[in-house]
C-alpha cells in the first residue's frame, strides 16, 4: 500500500534492505529526529521517515547514512516536502 508523504517538511525514504543491511535501529532514529509513532512507517520494501522538522538533524542523519556506506539516491533520498497542501503525494517501492 502506498504511503502518503506530508507537505511542508522533508521526508527521508530508505530502501528496507539497505536499512536492515547497516543495522539501523528505529529507537535511535526516533530519538535523534524527535519522531512520533506515525512519522516512522514501513511498507513493503520502503522505510519512510518524516516529516522531519529539524533541518540540522536531517543533515546529520544523511551524513550518518553515508558514513555507514549507504549511497544517496541508490539506497535513500529525501523529498523536500515543498509542494502545495492540495497535492497528495504517495510513495511505494
């Protein structure tokens, strides 16, 4: 089932296999980004994190993913959330 992404703030999308390969833990991501339960979702082969309202924390998270060997656009990427509220964006892997 496609996941709806929020407008107005970035979301981070990670391939589930990549997420699992490097041993990421949801609890540490939740704590780092200050996420609510609904801001970390897994559907099929996709992990969707966000919206993320802290730009500095998002940048640090991206740097950490790259330091773990994940490749931007190949394993993960961020969507800006910069689209109008009347537009619904749904993602799936």
